[in-house]
C-alpha cells in the first residue's frame, strides 16, 4: 500500500473515532468529523488504486 494511502487511512480511522466521541458527548461537531472521514476514505481508495495501477504498469495521466 502506498504511503499516502496509509496516511489517509489513519486519518480516516482517527476521524471516525473523533466523530464517535463527539456524538457521545452530545456535540454536533461530529458531523465535521464524519465529512473528514468520507474525504479521507476517498483519498485512501484513490491512492491505493493508483499504487496498484503503477505496480501493474498501466499508469495513465
């Protein structure tokens, strides 16, 4: 797994944990954490697929 994909995955897991803590405490700030988790999840998939394509030699663009 490429390094950027790993970092994005770590951010995703931490933001989900922060969202759970926020909602348990009764704060609506958890919505921001959920949005960040979605963004970092998409980044994880993008960088993982890009790394897999680079290994297979089918890099375009």
